[in-house]
C-alpha cells in the first residue's frame, strides 16, 4: 500500500460479527494488529462503524430489528442493510458497538476519522413499514402538525372518506387497494428520512463524545432516489463523502437521468459516463454549500453489480481520480484492496487480483505517482461554482408519486439543464432551494414543485439582490403538503414572474407545439410538457414581464412560452416547456450572458472541463483525440487522457 502511494486505509465497515461474536464479548486483537501494521508503515486509518450488517446472533435475539418492505414482508438475514433505524432494540445495540469502538480507537494516533454505517438507503432500505415505524410516524405527525385537524386539512382526507379522528387510525401508506393518498405518502417519506437522520445523529453524538478531534462522515451513493434527503443527512457531518462507480452508474442509474429519446454521447466503453459521474460529484460538493468532499469508494477495475460489468483498461482509474480531484475531492479511496475469494462480491475487482498479484488499478496508482504533487496543488484550490442548480428531494418524491406523464422525470428534467451547463464548461453546484443562493450569479430551478411562503420570499430576495433565476415547468404547482395550490399557477411564484399560467398540457409522443423566439438557437418545438403563460398587464408598482418566446402554432398559438421580469437588481424568468438538449444549450447561453457569466467554451461530447482555482482541467472520456477552444487557445486532449492548464493556458500537467 505504501509503495503504491496510498496514505489512508478504510476498514471494518462490515465487521460486527468479527468484533462482537456474542453480545458484550468483544474481540479486538485482530483489528488492533491490523491498525498497528498500517500505522507502522505510516498509513492513517478511517474506522467504519459496522452497523450496516448486524450479526446473526443479534437478529435471533431481537428479530424485530429486521425491516419490513413496502410489500409488507419482513426482510431476512443473509446480506446487509437488514435493520430498521427506528427500532429501540437496534438503537441500543448500535450505542453499545459504536461506543465500544470509539472508546478503543477514538484517541489512537493513527485513526484520523470515522465512516458511519455504509451507503444509507441502498438496496431500497430507506423506508421501513414495521410497527415501530408506524408508531414513530404518528408521533412525527403530532410533532409536525400538532392536531389531527391539521393533518386532515394538509392531506385533504375528505377525499375517499379518509378523515382521521384518532392518531391510532393512521397507518403506513402501503398495501392499499388503490393508490394511497399522495400527501400521506410524501409525509411518510419525509418521516423515513428523518428516522435515518436521527440514527445518523445517534452515532455522531457517540463519536464526538468518545473520539474528539476525529472527523466523521458517511458514504452516500448515487441513486435517482436514495429514499433519503441527502441535504438533511449531510448537514451535521464534518464533510461529505460518496462512493463512485462510473461503469455501474452508467449502466444502472443513467436510465433515470436520460430521457427515452435522448442521444447519449459516444464514450469509451470502460469509462462510464462523465456527465452521470460529474452529476454526483457536483451534488456531493453542493450538499454542504460548495465544500470539498471525499470519495470513500472509487472503482478501481471491473465491478460485479452492473448489467455488463465491462473490463477496465489501463488509464481508467487515473482518469476517474483526476475527475474527482478536479470536481472538488480532497481524498480518493479505492475499493477494494484485494479481490475477494468468497461471498457476494467475488467478481468485484480490487487493486490486487484474487491471487494478490497487481491489477490494472494498482498499475494506474504507480503511473499517477509523478502527478501526486500536481494533484495536491489542484486539491488545495477552491471550486467556485457559477450556477446553482436546485434539487429538492420532496419535489422528486412528489413527482414520482404523480408524474402525470409517463416520461416526465424530475431528475431527467434537471439533467437536461445540467448537461447543457457542463457543455459550456460552467461549474455547477447541485443545492437545495433552502441553501444560501447569494454565491451564485445564476440559479436554475427546473421544477420548483412544492413551494412554501418562506421559499417564495427567499427566491424573491435572491432576485432583488441581483440574482438571476430561471423557474421551469410545473413550478409553484403544489403546497408543501402535496396539495395543488388554490391560487392561479404558478401559485406563490406568480408575483415573482409577473405572469399566470393560463393552460398546461402534457403532450403524448409525436405531439409538439412549434415555438418562435428571437433568442439565437432557440427554435424547434415544445414536446412532452407545455404551459401557456399570460403576462400581467402593466400596473403601478408591478414589474412587467418581457416575452422571450411564444408558441407559433397549435392550441397555444400566440401565447407566451417564456417570460422574463426585472425585480430590483436581478431578473426572474419562467420557462413554459420541457426543453430539448439543443434548446437547453441556447437557454444556458442566454441566461449566462444575462447573469454576466463568461462562458469558458463549448466542449465536444465526452470532453469535460473542470475549474479549481487557478487550474483548469480537461478530461477526455472518449477513444478519440478531442480539440477545444479554451482560454484563447486551441487545446488537444488525447483519448482517455487529462490535461491540466494554468497561467492562461500554459500546460503544467498532462
């Protein structure tokens, strides 16, 4: 490990049965030995709490800790993540094992930090439907609403005779004959995320008590819906971490991000999709306000859980590492050290092969050693995002529950804008709408679906202070409790855009409404979703909306499709259709110019530009040499390679 240039080792994340083979019978000698060996070589250690894999003896002693799925069936022992975070018995066992580990290693000079649990919410475990969860859900409702009358009102329980007269009548919203009340479901999703946040905090409190001075994080996963609100979970952590598996995410997760008719870029078969990977990097950085993050599991060869699990050629691990560092990573850990000979992950590669010989990832580590000083220089520089792209998990869940159009995906819509921004080299933070937006000259909210009074006021204040905001279709449609607003659409956002949505149409495949606009490149038609806007008539004290695009035909002919309004020092606009990739590109160029942003340059598909302080990094994820105009120069980047630029274009790394 030391010869390969590694500096930190992460261990023990699934070792509960080895650490505590019977209740209160701890076996520390093997872990003491391992940490001692690593420390003797000058390596630092991240210790993981092993709570993602409760041992068999615990499950037999307290079978109620096993979670119950949405189908009402109890999950069984035999893999991992087989626990319910609200179960009192499991929380007590968690306190014991975490306190014991933190007491033993909390002041060890080689231990510098902790990973809590592992990949919270993975394997569809973000929500449990057991009796303990139902009881806790009722208590959660009482705390958040105060009275049953408030719950009935928020959920609209008059429909289908669902009114509640006692808290005990409220159950989990699963196994219903027809679709459950979407407001009930959304609150259950929120409660489930809160349950995991509470469980995470339980471990954080113990670590801060018994391991003072050692940082604590948890390893998030990229998932279209992790079942958890990552913004909420990230808040108390010392820093954010996530697990990067580019080929797996390109095979499994990308279908939730790309629409069915989108032409994907032509990329090298073994590098994954840099837009999908970059989306996760930029989300990780945005979870704590544009702060650096760690990669706690970086793919270092082929994996075992994808669709085709392609082999990985030399150079892939180097490119993935540079991509992470360029996007804001301060540390990159590789999973795993040696390919395992047994159990579920036998086909998952490591830095060493099954026979302990060096694998392709190990060779890449050796190849990166001459670049380590440059990587450290890049990592020391801040990432300054140009654009805040708004992602809200409650909006995501609400639209999953009632998409209305089969192909309308919240993340797909967001990803259209994300790819357009990255196409022009603009740095993006994916942030919650509740974040401090003042650092971003431009903010895009593709679907600000559930809007509260505080959110509407916050967005208005952002614009009045000089910010530039774009709201996309279906914004302002509902209240936070998932009820349609009683106001004319877009509800509470109407004063901000100085227009009303007169009509909205979900468009089936093959149907589109032609558009007309003076904005360069903004042509074609609206498909999938269209909204006709009526600008408010000019009135005293009310800013007038400027029409930037209108419908040139179809049922909405002559009506506005995109309006822009000046408020104070800034501007707010509302886009009334779901844009195509080329339309999103034209929108981004217009918005960037309005916000005073300098567009670095247009990148060919598969070439990623990242900027970190004085460094600009170009990464080529294709099998072809690519050229681009950037910083007043033409730059050539070899296939599957990286170029690092500084000092107005001078190449300081390759």
